[in-house]
């Protein structure tokens, strides 16, 4: 039996709490949130034992083995450091931080304290993307030549969120950077980002873009191209295609049902699942199960701090490329492992 | 909080137990099975409070509100009667019995004792079939002219099962008879069944068939045609198509992933989910939630005893048609409601 | 160089004429039609040499090797007989006649005069159905257990046509009967037809139906089920599925394009090609090429008079079954070949 | 009646000749080829009147209204100039030339002599891409944000061809550059090309690549991304997706049939049509019909010399970008029209 606490009961903190509460071999003991009053009714409905606005109660609780950091990004680094010092295993949502330096500092403490750290790249646990990864790893696609990732949100976030998000690359494309690395199995050597503001004028105000096409060149030669939009009116659009010397594998959006309706006017099928909570419902369960499995068997998590670092590094390179309107070849330390 | 007991811890009893154990507002108190020893390790892993080989412990437990009858078919009628007499609400797997008379007797007691009874036609809770039902009910298909149901198992059951199954119509096609009625919203007036033994010689020995095509004529004029096979080598094949005056709706098999692999040799996609446990995983959860919802709000269950009766009636008509090699127009009482 | 004449310049006669006029090795010399004036502008546009209202000009023209009979059904038998007596090879649209006796008489003369006769079952030349046939013949589906054919027209023909059509089975389902035989490779031993009038009240007046579900039992055990409608509001619906011991092959409707449009309201694809002229455009070319190939190399046509006879025999059995509301086991001579 | 001659009886010249020979209102009078002996048997089979190794016979034949230039690229410019001087309308295969200067010179003469010129961007006439274009033009996709074009050949051409091809951008991607312009309806302002040699070492020798990902920035803000490969082992891969403010339209590869085969091992569908002759068979007919239509009604061809110029300009920008490893913003005259 693993005992856990969750810091931050926003949308994603709640998802993890609800998933954990259905597991027989994990005990969710405490959840903390700054606005504890607004969380109490939900938490009681879930049967969560302790609710607090003091995250320290979690970190200093000797019964608790692991902590999920689901609070806002600027709190991640101090919380990771404090949790590591308290000897807790850590699951942290992406990104680790808004700067490479902060991320490096956090990872240093994790390494020193020898706690496990898993980063919240939930898409690796989606059955479709897992299958793509398997088919590539098993060699059925051959050498990877081109990876194409489409990743479009159904609607832009509120202006306040955009302003503190760190920009589209670190906030949204970061998932795609991780996916590209995960599939290709090599590190990115060059990034070229093209972007535009088509949807949300707030992006323009804060120097961000809402539409982007990013080309990645990998050390093993593979080229990946990612297209992002903050607003696909038809729903969450999440697809991957991998083209290689022996073939091509692609995955489409998941649909709520397979229904096809033919009438005099049209032939219609379902729209994609609306957003990440629907599309990645199963992936969130698997993600957190995988974290507990790593703890139980003392294994390296499937998504490491290095994975978080690399995806952030690509995001910063993309940002630099967009500003310079030029490909960017290198950015800080190539890896924290070497 | 509803407290329940389960009689029978075979494959389907376990599915229900595991689903209930994840619900916060239902308490699974006791599970009974004749072979209790073999069930103990699983039950303990699930945290089930009481395990017994005496189903009476469930029926006579005043804390228990409802019972799930998941034991073999020949036990259904006496258990339904006994449970109803004990004032328990009842969920019973299909079929209620092997004869119309037995089924009528069981339903009489249920009616008299005014307990709720839901029959285990799980497919009504599958998202695909629910969508078909909704589209038909909303009038988007217009008047229903033709319903086509494909229902093929991946592999025949063991010889021992075949021998005591009551035959393909009451054991397997019964789900399709219910689906046809559910979609059409009218009662069957005529049945014609054509069948053959292609797969399993045991069927021939016991006068059963393993392949069947059944035509149903409904009171409202609609025609349904069902094709069944005990062995589709590519997996569980479960599809429905409804054709009407305003259009046509169809649903396909659910696939594990949307992956498409193109190579020099072929273009390949996933096979259908293997069998009912995979395909109807979500439907089983919804089915049992729906039962508890009916209890909580004292509503008529979505699948009633009358629904069980009608599907069995069609099954017996199909059997008679196959023997006579002729359409069969009527069979016993048209309804227990009138 | 083969020289041909066409009798009847209605819709289908024109299709054949236009296809032949693009072939370099076939000369379309004469076309006859009762209403020759209305045909002249079209015929001149096609560069057809002779246009006449006397079909005898074709049959007695020594230059002409082969004749295409595209006139109305009641003229088929005398024209076949006269053409055979004149030593012409014959392509005749379906059905040969409205009665088995007339068809037998026509085929007797053809046999005696040793001319080639091909019947217009154009669907055998459709790439999709050809592929199904190939996959079944190559053994990839194993022994055939169940064949499902969906065949629905986009709109009912005019009342006048319905009245003289011979009924849905001989007019429309006959194509499906031929397809079922072609795929299964065995003869039909029993027919059960269920039907209704849902669409066109004229059908009721003349004792016909506009919706039908027909079950065929073949000598080799296979069961086929065909569903027909005179009106599918979404277009021409032509699909086949073959289920066997080793697998299942299915073909869908051809679409004009592969376009998929996702908007806020819906995900829409193309409707099926509207009707037979669009769907079977390529098949009509292949059909007539196949006929000329058989003449050139003195081979048995791909669709013989016996094929015409068998499909008509099934149609008459279906009609008898519908009237008797009972399966019909036999009807006249089982084959003209034996 | 339009009378035409064809210069060059290679693969594509033959395609045009065979298509024209089926048209009733166009007369193919003469075809010229350097290696006339090897062409004679084919030409006779097609019933072509004159065959010659002197292309001047075509240009100086007063009966001939239009000429199709299907010879190798380095001959295009002098032939266009000579044909224009002879007052012939011109259809010329892509590219017009290997250099912007040569292309400009050719177009100058065409302009001066006021003959019609159509460039062989056949894909604009493919039903799928036409539909995409229509849906974008009709506003159903809204403002175009992102265009994605996949264009992969089934196998690399011979080494000799590669060496004289002018490189992948001018030889292969040029079709995609035209398609992107055609869909977006704006001009390209910036090009970034990323490329690699994965398949054919000959490419490396001659400074070419066999795999490329190209990002185009349009004047109206739209971003297009094209991925090319000389070798897709599964066949010719030709897809387009357009994402905009109101939705997304995509087209897939055309398949020979819709057959789906489910077996114990796999679920398999057809591979894409093998290469351009199969995939664009219908498009080639429409392309040349469109050219004759423009001549007959004295209309601007659907693909103009300016279209040829712009696509070549993008190709040269791509080549420059690849060499510089940097986006390229401008290249020569922005348009020949202004």
C-alpha cells in the first residue's frame, strides 16, 4: 500500500484524486489547495481523508510516500525541491518551470536525494500513441524519416491563463516535443518555428502566437513537424504519423462512438472527443498507475526529469527560433544525464 | 448508500463485483458461490467483506437491498422467486429461464412482491448502440424499415456449455432479439430462422446450430435480420445498421486503437476487441449503475422482466421455426403486461 | 475488328454505345430504336453510322457480328431467338424474360445455333465485387458461411415502370441473386422472402413490394441474406459482405471523393455515388469489353444464359415465397445445363 | 474540331495521346519523338495519323491549332518560344525550365504572341483536390491557417533521371508548391526547407535530397507544410489537409477497391494506387479537356504560365533555403503579372 498526497486541487489534481480513489492498493491521504473551502464539497464526495491549505502537512507527513504536484507552474520548482528534501517520490505536472536554469536546479536536488520523479506527459499512456511507439520500436516502420504531429486545442484558454502560460511552446507544444522525442528515440539538434496570431489578440499583446508549425531535426537524422492551433472548432485534434524506410503508421482521433448517419443531406460521423479530459481519460489512469508501479518496484519512471528537461529545452529553442526567424541549433546543456 | 449481494462468482459475477467495488455510493457486502474456496483469493483482493457458499445469507440479510443473480440459468427462477419474497431488488443475467412457463412464474412473483427486476441485456448500455437508439428515437432515421444485426462470437464455448446452453437462440441470439426490439420499439409478430452447423460438431449432436440467420417481422411493419456465428476468427463482431425512410445509421466494431500500418505488404488496422469483456467493459459499468439508479429513485429499470420475456419468446419462436423450416407467427402470451 | 449493332437506345443502350465508340477495335455500325427521331441528335454527336427504327437492319446485316439487346424486357425473347437464327452473338440486358418458360425457349435456340450469349449482370465487373469474388475464390475467406448483400436504389422508378417491371425480385433483386450465386459458387436450394410496402403505394396496387429481405440457402450449405429497398434517400447503396471459416471480406459504397470536412456542427464525408450510371460506370466498360473478348477468343462469356436462368429462377421462387409466406424449395428445372 | 500535335512520346506524352484519341471533338494529327522507331507500334495501335522525328512538322503545320510539349525539360523553353512564334496554343509539362531567367524568357514570348499556355499541374484536376479547393473557396473552412501536404513517391527514379532532374524541389515538390498556392490563393513570401538523404545515395553525390519538409509562409498569413519522400514502400502517398477558422478538410489516398479483409492475423485494406498514372488517370483526362475548353472559348487556362513561374520560384527558394539552412524571404521578381 502506497500512501500519497496531492498538492493542488484544480482540474488536473481532481482527475488524479478521482483515479487514485478507485485504486485498491493506493491510499490518498491528504490533498492541499490554497482555496480549500471551494474544494471541500468535492473532496468529501470522494471520501478524501484530509483536506488542508497547508501543503507542508503533506510533505512532513511520515506516512506519505509520494506527492503529486498539481499546482501552478511557478510553484513546481520549490515544491519539487522541498518534497525531495522530505524524501517523497514526486509526480509533477508539465512544465517543471519556465526557465531551463530553474528546471536544472530542481532536477539537481531530485538526483541528490534519490527520490523518483515522473513528469506529467500523459499522452505517452494513450493507447493510440503507445501503439505507435511499439510499432516503431519493434522495427515495423523501419528507420524513422518523418514524424508528423497534429495537436490542436478546441478553444483558447482565458486571457489570464495565456498571459502567465509561458507561451504556446512551453505550455502546449511541450507535449508534442515530448511525443516526438519519445517516438524518434533520439535528441533534437535543431528547431525551426513558424507562428502566427490568427485566433486570440491577447497572444499578440503578450508576444505569443496561437498557431505554430515547428520543424525538429533529430540527431539520428529524423525530421519531425508539429502543427499547433489554440482553436480547432471541431474539437481536440490529436494525431500522429510516423513515416519510415519500411512503412508508415498513423493514429487518428478517438471518437465517442462509431456511428455513421446517412441522410439526404449528408453522411456524418462523430466529432473527436472534446478535450483532454475526455480524450486522455484512460491515459491519466495509466499514467498514475505507472508512477505507483515505478515506486513499488523501484524502477525508473517511464517519463523522467530528463524527459521534462529535454522537452522544455526544445520549447525554449522554438521560442528563440520564432523570435530570430531562423533555425536554432543549440540551447544550454544538451542533457542533464551526461 | 445501497447495499448489495452477488450470487455466483463466475466470470460475469466477478465483472459486476469489480465494477461495484469502484463505486462510492454502493456497498458490496456479500458474495456467494458454490465453490467458495476457488473464489476467496480474488474476493480478498477486491476487499469484499463476506464470502459464503450459502446464498441464503444474502437473501436473509436485512442490510442488503438488492441482489445480483449471476449463477447458472437453471437457478435463476427459484432465486428470483426467493429474492422477491425476501423483498430484495433483483438484477438477473439473461435468460431468465429455458422455458416460457418458468419465466412467467418468476415474473409473477416479482410483480406481486413489487420489487424491481432488471435483466442483463448489457448491450443496451454500449455507447454505440445507445447512439443508434437515440438517433432512431429522435426521428433522424425516419420510420424504421430494415434493421440488420451482426453478432458473431470469436470462438465457440466448450462442449459442456453448448450442451446445457438451451441452444444458440436462447443463449446467444437473445441479445440480438432484445436489441432489435429495443431499436424498433415494437413487438415481433413473426420469426423465420435458418441455421447450419459449420463449426462445432457438438452442435449437431445436441440438435443445435452454430450459424444462424433470423428474420423478424415486427407489428409496426419493420423487418429485422440477424446473423449469428459461434466463430469469427478475427474477433467479436458486433454491429448494427438501421435503415429507414429518412436515412440510415450504422455502428461498427470498437477497435483497441486507431492505428493504421502501411507497409510494402499490406495496409493493416486493429482487429475488433476480442470478446464481450473487452467490448462491453464500459457497458457493464453503465448497466449496473443504471440498476442502482432505478433503485435509488424507484424508477422502472431500463431493461424489465417484460423485456426478458419478449426476447425469450422470440428465441423459442426461432427454435420452432428452425425445426419446422417455416415462419412462426405466434407463441404463447404476446405480453405479460396486458 | 468486331462490328456490332445495338437494339434499343434508351438509357442503358446509350451507355453501351458511348463506351463502344471509345474502343479502337470495335465498330458500332447501327443502332435501332422505335422512337428514332428522339435519338438522332445524340447518335450523330456520337458519330454512329446508321440509325434506324428497323431492328431487322441489324440482324440481317452480314457485316455485323454481334448485337446488344437493350430494348424492353418483353422483346428480349423474340429478339434473342431471331438474332441467334441470324448467327449473331448476343449481349442481352437482364432479365431474359418474365417467365421461366420463355427464358428456356430463348436459351434453347441460342444453344442450338451455337452463338455466344452474355447476360447484363454488370455488377460482376465492378472492381469491388470482383475483389470480393477473387478473395473468396482464392480461399482467403475459407468456406463461405454467410453472404450479406445490401442493394438499395436512391428512388423508386415511375409508376408505369413499376407496373410492367415484373416485380421487385425479377427487376431489381435479380442482380443480387446473381451476385450471391457468383460469390458462393453453388446453386440455391431454398428461398424465403419477406417484404413490405413502405415507400410507393403503386407497389401495393400491383401486388408488388418496395422493401424486401430475402434469405437464400445454397446447396453447399451457405446462407445468403439480401436486403432491398426502392428508396435510400442518401443514394445508391451497394455493399457485400462474405463471412467464412477463415475470415470476412466486405466492400463499401464508392464515394465521389475521399473528402472529410470537420466543422463545429459535424464531421461529414461524401454521399455514395448517386445511382448505377455513376457507380457502375467503369463496370459497364469492363462488361462490354469482356463480351467482345469472349467473341474474339471464342470463349464462354463470364455471364452465361444459364446464369440468367438461375437468377430468374431464384426471383420466381422469391415471389412464390412472399405469396405463400413460406420458404420455397424448388422451382422448375434446377439447371438448363444438366 | 481542334487539331493538335504532341512533341515527345514518352510516358506522359503517351498518356495524353491516348486520352485525346478517345475525344470526339479533338483530332490528334501528329506526334513527334526523337526515337520514332520505338514509338511506331504504339502509335499505330492508337491510330495516330502522322509520326515523325521532326517536331517542326507539327509547329509548321497550318492545320494544327495546339501543341503539347511532353519532351524533356531542357527543350521546353525553345519549344515554347518556337511554338508561340508559330501561333500555336501550348500545353507544357512542368517545370517550364530549370532557371527562373529561362522561364521568364519563355513567358515573355507567349505573352507577346498572345497564345494560350497551360502548365501541366495535373493534380488540380484530381477530384479529391478539386473538392478541397471548392470547400476552401466556398468559405466552409473559413480563413486558412495551416495547409498540410503529404506527397511521397513509391520509388526513386533511376540515377540518370535524378542527376538531370534539377533536384527534388523543381522536379517533385513543385506539384505541391502549386497545390499549396492553389488552395491558399495567395503568394509565398518565405520558404524554409529541411532535407535529408535517407534512400538514394545518388542524391548525396549530386547535392540533392530524397526526403524533405518544407514550410511556406504566405502573404495572407497562412502557413503550409509539405513533406516529401522519394520512396514510400506502400505506394504513392498523396494527401492534403486544410485547417482554418471554421473547420478542417482533408483528403486521403484513393484505393483501388473498398475491400476490407478480416482474418485471424489481421484486418487489411487496399494499398494506395501505385503511382501517378493510376492515381491521376482521371485527372489527366480532365486536365487536357480543360486545355481544349480554354482554346475553344478563348478563356484563360486553369493553370497559367504565371502559375508555372510561381511554383518554380518557390522551388528555387527551397533549394536556397536548404543550402543556407535558413528561411529565404525573396527571390527574383515576385510576379510576372505586375
